[in-house]
C-alpha cells in the first residue's frame, strides 16, 4: 500500500496559519526582492544566524495549541513532530493533530501508536476519510486484512475521489484474492488521475492487464 504524508490542517487553525504564512512569505518589500544584499549586510546576517544557533531556545510555555500544531506541520524530524503534536493535543485535542501524529508514529515503526491516533482522530471527526485510509494501512501492516478492507471502504464512502484509498484497497483485494475487485479499484485510481500524479500509470496499467489475464485463464 501507499503511505503519503497526507498531513491535514483543522479548519479552526486554517485562518491563523494562513495569516502567518502570508506574513512570512508574501509580505516582502519590492526592494528586498529586486536588490541582492550588500557584502556588509550578508556578513551581518551570517553573524546573526551563528548567534541564534548558539542561543538558548525561546521560551515556549505560552504557545497556543494552534502554534504547536503549526510547528509539528513544519517540522521534518519525526520525533519533533510527535512532540509538537502531542503538546497541541494536550492543549486542544483535535482530529488533525491525532492524524498527523499517527503518520509520524507510523514512520518510526510504532504501529500500535499510529493505530491509536487514527482511531482517536476518527472518534473526534467521524468523516475523516484520510484517517480511515491511514488506519487501513496500519491494519494491513499488522495483518488485519478484514479490518483494513473495512476501513478502505469507509474512506471511499466518505470521499469517493480519494484516489490513494482506491489504490490501497486494490492492493489489499489483490492480496486477498479478489482479483475483480482489485481491477475495479485500480481502474478507478487511474480514472481519478492518481497514476499521472504519482508517476505509476504504466505500472498500474500492467497490473490491470495481468489481473485480467488471470481472470480470463483462471490461473493464480
């Protein structure tokens, strides 16, 4: 199955996060864009960065749940992501924080931890299709094919255009011997543009041809 870093942002955090991102990346003076820094300015910037690197970390006790979530979203280190999302959850439990922490836990091999997080995300937001898809992947990893297929089905019911869920259910059905179902899922994945987006169009098309040949000849 495929496991994307399909991180989600809760609606209640979106406006605040976008405001900060606009301020950080878009509100740049024209002069700053058109003119490269002078040598003196460059040297000063280097010195400031060096000082910042050795300075003690800024006090974080007053950070909001939204800001902790944003830190987790921006972090690349998995341990940092888990730590930041955990703090966001402590302050303000949210389905997206649980979902994203589950992804980080899964990347570190903590299958039980990610399963627990996806389940809590679904409890808080029963229509969280991405959490169902992610939990299905985790269940497949544990060998719970029946549970995985049920979760893929629910993800697709909630979000029929979730291409990755069709792909993942197709791989699960193929493993489970449901070749016709696998063909249908892989065809839907391609119809939704998943193959073009992910660069595996030819591979999935070859899978479909092979599965059809197996269905036609009855070979395993």
